[in-house]
C-alpha cells in the first residue's frame, strides 16, 4: 500500500509538472504570436530600436501639433455654435410645450 501511494504521488507530481510545462508552452507561443503580429524581434539591433523610437517620437510630435492647431482653430467657434444650438433647442422645446 505504501509503495502504491509513493508511485501514485510520483505520477501525480509528474503530471502536475507536465501540465505546468504545457501552460508555459502555450503562453510562450501566444507571446511569440503577439510579438510577431506587432513586429517585435527577439534580438533587435540597437539601431533598429533607435529608429523605432525616433519614428514614434516624430509621430507623437505631429499628433501634438495637429491637436494644438485644432484646439486653437476651434476656440471661438465652439462657444458660438454651442450658444446657437442651445437657444434653438430651447425655443423648439417651448414651442412644443405651448402647443399641448
């Protein structure tokens, strides 16, 4: 009986280890797929990393400049459009209530 328990526990622990290794393989494979999809390399060159971050910085600067221009261009227009829309909405609501 003791030998059976030792054999059973040994098989049980081995199966747990194999299960853990299986999960590790799945997550490693999934991580590899995601990295491949996003264009990451396992051992990129320093110049590739530099080029990537320089292009990222350039795009972020362009986005920031575009948003700044957009916000400056809409400062005066936003208030006028909101006031006109609010007055029109109030008049139609009052007209609808008076008709009832």
